[in-house]
C-alpha cells in the first residue's frame, strides 16, 4: 500500500504534487488580477476617486455627483467596451451610495443614475467604434508594409564587392511608404544603384516610384551602357507622367574595379568619403534635367567617372534629409554628421545618422527621407578574421559581410 502511494506520487497538501497545485492556483490568481488591473483604466479611476473625495469632503450631493460621468467618457478614449462598462458600473454604484448618503431626493438621484447609465452606454459604443477603426488602421498599415517591401526591397549587407546599408523614413508615418525610391542590384554589367525622389506625395508618388524602379531593374540587367538605362527610364516616364511631374535621381554603376559611373538627373549630389574619412560632395560636371523633363529642357545627362578605391564610401540621399529643419529652422548638416559618424560599418553609420536626424527635427520628419551608403572594403579586410574587440571604426561586420 505504501509502495503504491510512493509510485502514484505524494498527493498530500504538503507534498510535491500539492505544492505544484498550490503554485498553479496562485499563478492563475495572479494572472487574473493582472488581467483585471490591465482592463481597469487608470486615469478614469483617478478622476472618479477625486470626485468621490470632493463629495465626501463637501457633502454637497448634486454639485459633485454629475462629474462621475467623466469616468466612462474618459475610459472610451483609451479602453475597450469592457473597461468602459467596468468604470460605468463603478460610477453608478458610487453615485447611488453617495446620493443616499447625501440625502439627494429620489427623483434627482434617479435622473443622475439614468444619466450615468446613458453616458456609459454611449461611451461603450464609442469604444467599440474606436477599436474597429484601430483594427482597420492596423490592416492598412500591414498592407502598406507589404507594399513597401515589394517596392523597396531590403538591401543585403553585401552586394557584389560592396558593403551596403539603407535607411528609409516616410513622412506619412502611419502609411510607412512614400515617394522616395532606392535600389541596389548586381547585374552582368556590375553593381548598379539608384536613389530618387518623386515630385509630390501620396499614392501618385508611390505609383511613379514603382514605375521608375520597375524600369530600372529591368534595364540595369539588359543595358551594358549606364546612359542607356537612364534613357529607358526617361522614355517610360515621358509616356506615363504629366507635364508637371518629374523624378530627381542619381543612377550609378560599378563596371570595373576602382571606378564608379554616376549620372545625376537633377538630384542632390552624393557624398564621397575616402579611406582617410574626408567627406566631399560629388558635384555633377554636367548637370542633367530631372527624369521626365528632358523633352522640355533639351538637355541630356552625361556620364561622370568617379575614382572609387578600396576603403572609399559613397552616400546617396534624398532632399528630405538635407532639408530637415530643427526648431530654429536650421537645416540638418548631413556632411558634418557623416564626418562625425563615419565608420567601417555602413549599417552603424546610417543608424547614427538617422538617429541624429530624428533628434534634429524633434522626432518627426516632414518629408520622405532615404539614405543609401556603399563601401568598398580593402581585400585584406575581407580576408581578416572577425575582430574580438572592435574599435571606433569596427571591422567586425566587414569580416562577416564583405566579399
């Protein structure tokens, strides 16, 4: 008999099994209390408590009790129907108790309680509608994120011979997608990239960005000449854009070791960082018109050859970065920021720049902003094993990412 009890486990309250049951019940009680506390709105409870204390101190009855309706009304702004109803029941119970205590006449007390019930029901309905709108907004944001990933594909940390990183922020934060565009792809003719800015905002700008990126990705593989890629984009936009629409862009390629080809179509000049950390703006020798406006200007863009040695970096960006203003209306100094934060890891550099940019504008950009940084690591860096303790210009990611 004793052996059977031993094999079946110790079911006594003080045994191991009893301890587990007690612990499970205590855990369940804690979870229930936590859920209850999470469902009770904090600010409405505080408001109700203030009203109750004021009535207890003054005893004026109908002067303070109608303010109890603020409880469920406030709950509707932050909580769902359950929180609103819990606060409503609390206010009705307190209203009845304090009304009887203060000697409020029966008809006035009935009217007060009816008003509290009506406010609770209306606030509960408002909470239901708010929850429905939030679910719709969450669905829309999910679709926007999916569209953004399809349009602006993630850039891997290594593309061909380059380390690379991208940071993108849409001015319409709830939509998470805008009119700036970027792409970095390996092709039979070398790595090619584009960073552009569509005139305007909203869905029309997104549609134009999709058009430009679609043509670029196809032409970059087909055309051996970088100017032919730009021509393909120009012809497509000429057929599909209005007279006042255009796209500023930088199109670049790396056809051979040590040289970048750059075509500037009315875009902000990229910033070149040499191996010593010196930052220089790459001004176009022959500025070209924005994409979509060539027929109006009669000018054609030209190819600019740019030496690009091991250790060099190139930052392409949109004007949402350089035109970002602080509270004193001062522009963000991108070149100075890049000089401060440049490192051997493009991802780390752009993280620091992006954080500093948001701090400069107070946390919210008013225009779309894109940053794309590429770096050509030296051959010994690619062969060097991962560093154990990276310094300010860390090489750990390079050893992991570079080809």
